[in-house]
C-alpha cells in the first residue's frame, strides 16, 4: 500500500527540497520503497541534489503525452537502494500553466505509482497548482525558517491550504466552492459561516473534510537566537484555522548542509553525524512512525 507525503512551503529558499531529498534517502534506508516526485512546475531541480544533472526523461514528457505513464519516466537513483525519482518538468509556460484536465490526469498517474512512499516535492508559494498538489497527499509537511517573512509566508500557505481543503468538500461548480474561491478570509470561522449561510449543512461537510488535516511542521536553519515561537504559531493555527500543528522537528543551521549541496550528495548521506544530519535522521524516524500509523488505520477492524 502506498502512502503519499507532500513537502511544501510558503516561501522559496527555506530548505524544502533539501528536506524532501534527505527524507527520501532515510526512508529508503529504513527499508521502504520510496519514489520522490518533483512537482515544482517550472523550477524543477531536485534531481540535481542527487547528482543527476541531465535526466534522459522528465515530467514534461508525460505532460506532452510523449510518455503513456509515469513509470516510463521514473529513474533509479544511482547508489541508493529502494530509491527512485520522477524528475520534474522543465521551465516552460505549458507545464507551469497546465489545464484542469491535465492536472487531473497527472494526479491520477501519481496515485498509480507502485511504491511504498510517494514523496512529493511541491513548489513554493500559494498557486492553485501548488495547493492542489500539496493537498492530494495523505500526509503533509510544511517547512519554514525562523526568518519573520518566512513565518508569515508559511502561515499564509497554511491558511490557504486549509481553505482549499474546505473547498474540496464540494464539487468545482458548486456555489459554495465558487464563493470560497472569490472571497478572502481571516479565519476558518468566516469560511464556515459563509458556507452555512449559502447551504445549511455545509459547515458539517467542511469540518468532515478537515478532520484529518494535521500538517506536520519542520523548522529549518534554527540557530542561536533564531527560533520560531511554536506555541504562538500553534495557537494561531488552532484559533483561526481550527487545526492542530504537530512539530516533526527542527534542523539547526549547519555548514554541512551547504557543503552537501555543493557536492550534490544530500547531507544525510555525506555527513550523517553532523548536527543537521542527526536532526534529519530524527525527523525521518518520526515520519516513519506517522506512516506506520496511517497504514495501521487502513487495516480493517
């Protein structure tokens, strides 16, 4: 059974792809078959983190219908057992602005990949494509740094992800869905109030859609005097978005990460005993436990 796990962020440069690449390695080393898919449309580069500079095929081939399915594109990552990669699409307007039908075709193809863990590296920001890719998975990880602008962008990303999840309770053409798309909201309470006004019972449908939405938080580049007020962030998420925000872990600022990036080998492999390497190992262990919990919940009673 495949478990899908997406990694997203509200701001570029916070270490999202670094986290995804290292998680992929560590989960594969733990004995899971892992496929990491680069869904950063128009800015795909996670293959470079593995030293794969010119993949012979990419997601662009699938989107252009030069490949019938994604298995034709997925490549083994050299030197790593159990690890495969789906290289992302190139920097073209066609791939960055795919139609709804094209996106649905891609989502169906992703769900058909034969793997234990499908790890989705999502582009940064809050475009509809980004939010939909982030929300398609069963588990979500959000990445931020202690930098104030990164935390603000993270909260916006979380807010809009929550609203996008609320919209999923209704069909695309449903009046409630359309209304939620066209308005801005400061809290989930405002979303619920508008939906209930338009259709009695809509509040309950949205709450059901959000019941299992508990994104996991990773804070990267944590240093002396540079920390996130996690208690306040959790309170904001609970009071205004109605969601619990568990922390998966913190990664300290570590020169070993930059050295790993320059050597095109993720730090979990190049410097596993570094401060960042050990933090990533702990995060991967926790992620593995969450994955196992999801698998147990799937089993019939």
